[in-house]
C-alpha cells in the first residue's frame, strides 16, 4: 500500500540515527506498516542498514536473534537443538512464504498481536527482550512480560527493541507445541508451548489471550493447568478467529496434550 502521508525516508546507520523526529516511525521488514494506512506517519526510519547479524551464538551456547532478522531466516536456522521448533512456530501464524522472507522477528514481537508467531516462540522459551534505551543504555525483560496486550508493549518513547536472547539451557529443554485455528490454514486461535524444566513443566499460552500467560514452574500461576486464572489475569481474547468460551475450552485440551507429551517416558510415543 502506498503511504500518502510519508514525505521522508532515511536509513539508520548508527545508534544515534534511531532518535525519531515528529511523525517518524521505525520500520524493519515493513510488512505491517505498508499493509494499511498510517495517517499519523510522515517519515520512515529503516533499521536494515544497521547491519545487525540475524542470528548469533552467545558465549553460553544460546542465541541472540536480531530484531531485524527475517522470520524465514530464523525458521530455517539449524544452530540450536530447538531449531525444529522455530519453523513450527513461524508456520503457526497465517503468513505466506513471501511474507516470512520480509517480516522480521522484532516487528512481529513489537506489533504485539495475540497470534504473533515470534511472541509464542520466545515467550514460551523464556527468552529476554534486549531493549536499547535513549542515551546509550540497555534494559532487558522476559518477552512474556514485554507484551502487555493487543498492540501494547513496555517500550517507552525513544526505546528500540535490539533483539531477543535465549539461553542454551532453554534451547536444550524438552518442548511440546500445539496450536488450533478455526480453519486448517487460518490464523492461530490458541497456541500452547510447553517446556519441561528442572522445577517441573511450564506452559505458555498465546493467541487465545491478549498477552502471553505463563503457567507452571516460574509462571504467574504455579499449576501448569491453571487456566481458571486467565479471566482474572487478562481474559480470553475475542475476535473473528474464535469466541472466548471456545478458546478457553480448546486451550484446556491443548494444555493437556502438551503436558502429556512432556511427561511421557523418554522414547514413548506422544
């Protein structure tokens, strides 16, 4: 879509270039920015020229994924034990292969839509969002807490999501993934990602809720099946991809399936 209000475009080549002027907004892949009118936007600041490596290995064996990393690049990455999960998560959102080539990890997370594929993945793995703050600082917080609700994050004016980091320990955990949609190729109505930690199973619910909900070991509720707490925590999401009561019912089934897979004896069929 042509953005008729945009009169300026510039490449951010160093950190100082990320300071936005009136009417400017950051753009990474741009798949959402160019998908609908943006009447409040008069200038675009492109992150691509910063040259961040898409995926880097951390000293502990974990991964740093740049905000500008295309979703397809991450989905096809083979450097981590959980790499098969990357493709599964990317495909959970209705997104053509062409969009996956352009849409970015950071854009998907910062857009903060309930069915955001990268939110499901990184919230479920307990990854940290790395956020550049004005003045050259940095702060970190779990991706599960970074997303506050539909198109709401903790980003403050002048802050930029630099990327996400997931530890080697998290990548090595047993994982189970389930999703459901109203149609075979439809947008996710509920996504459940479970990991088996030393303290017990932890499940993260997305798409069915306005923000990620973490249950079980280290979560908001100790019980990994504690979906009864969802109405008080944030409520069930309601949109054309599923009513709240249906989302609650199917999410309970997905959680049971995820936990059964995680708790199955090694080598047993799920």
